[in-house]
């Protein structure tokens, strides 16, 4: 009997994975389907079910630290723009993420991109992978990507995301500029008052 590691989908469309024991690949497929799951990929492995479970726990433990990574607004905008351009040029999502991961260092952005790439390789959709980082990818971001996946027009959805975040960035810049002016006026006014109190008033 051989062991087969599989990645599949439940009846609800959720991603599932595990290890089954069977005489051959066809037998493994029958077992998976008997559990009400749809196999996406099956590979023979030397790991048993218990060994794979332990490995998965270690992976989840490590992933927990990775999920603490967060992109800044400017980094998110750059990532979105690069993804939009690469996918629009005809690259697959996996290839685009692989290209970006090769450019990034060990920063938060690099760790996030690598995790997204690995999830895509394992059969996870981009929208589901993005949900691993809720502090970086908002519900709106994820839903726009999911809509693009469902309609088969992901490049357009990514472009809409870029436009949205460019507007957000521009609005933030205007707000900061509007707030900084009165603060500068108050600071200069404060210095003037201090100057009067220190240098002018004592003379009287």
C-alpha cells in the first residue's frame, strides 16, 4: 500500500488536503471522492497520515508568524500595480508572484509575496490566499479579486484596485497637507510669543 498526499475542494468549495492510503492513484481518487471531496492534485508520498498532520501543524505555526507581516499603503499600491501589469501582459498569477518574489528581499513585502506564491502553487485561489493577511488586504480588496476570478477578468479587477488605492493615497496626501499648514502656523506663532516673552517684555 502506498500513501498519497492530495489537495482538493469540499462540496462547499473550501480547500482541503490530507493523506490517504491506497494501492494506486486510482484507488486514492476513489477514497477522496468517497469522502465527498474533489481531488485537484495527488502525489505519492512516504509520509503517513500522522506524519503529515505533524508537518501541517508546524507549517501552520510558522505561517502564524508570517501573517503578522503587513504592507504599508505605498507598498500595497506598488504590489498591486506590479501584479496588474504582469497579469495584464499574459502572465499566470503563479508566474507573476514568482517574478515578484525574486525581486523582493526579506522584508514584510517579500515574506507576504512568497507565501502567496506558495499558496497558489498548492492550488489555492488568489482571493483565498489574500485572506491570510487581513491587515494588509481589506475585504474590498479580496472581494474585487474574487469577482475578477469569477468573471475571468482578473486584470481589470486589479486595475480597479490600483485606481482605488491611488485615489486613497492622493486623498491622504491632501489631508496631511491641510493639517500641516495650521500646525506650522501654530508653531511659528508659538515661537513668536516665546521670543516676545524672552527678549521684548523684560526690557519693559
